[in-house]
């Protein structure tokens, strides 16, 4: 990859990584009530879109929300850290290093951020750190950075 193109990609993926980290920080700053409202709002939006659920009674919708909240929150953890992993790995691929080393650095960067994110939640009312969430965040990071690594390995290498 030519220098100018590398610099542009490095800048874009660096900025996207920072934006995602800020979004994660903002979600972690929410107190438990705000966090629950966010999760419940996502589920309500999905319920109102799906043809099988949008005409249900409010009691039935509330029951679905109660049953789905845990899963939606964990999917959100996985997904946002997958996005972080994608962007951190893409950023690192703009440097000339071993792809396995870059994957390890991307994964460690995301996991360290996940640990700091859980620590940060201790300072938000009604929230507490969860080792399970760090594990889920790590899996999301591995999935995101792994996908980028595979795509790069298969299609992105320049021929020497």
C-alpha cells in the first residue's frame, strides 16, 4: 500500500476506533435507570417493527422486554466490541508488522479497554463491573479483528 493511502486509512480507522471507544464510555457512564431505558427502547423498537409482535397487548410487549433485556444487553456488548476490534485491527494493518502480532495487539487493546470500561462502571449509580461482560467484549473483539485479519490475509496483501 502506498504511503499516502496508508496514512489516509490509518487516520480513518484511528478516528473510528476513538469514536467507538467514546461511545462505549458514554454508555458506561449511564446510571442503571438510563442504561435500562436504552436497552428497553431498543427492544421496543424491534417489537414495533416486527409484524408478529407489533399488534400484541402492552402487557405481552412488557413481558417480551423483560425476557429479552439480558440478551439484548449482551449482544450489544459483543457487537460494539466487534466494531472496536474491526477498526483497531484495520488501523494496525496500516503498519508493516506480522499479522498475528497485529491480531494479538488488537485483541489485547480491546480487552484492556473492556476491563477499564467495567472499572468505569463502578462509578455509575446502580452499575457494577462484570467479568462476564469482559469475556463477551473479548469475544466480540476477537470476532471483529479476526474477520478483518482473515479478509486482509485472503484479499488485502499486495504481491511482492
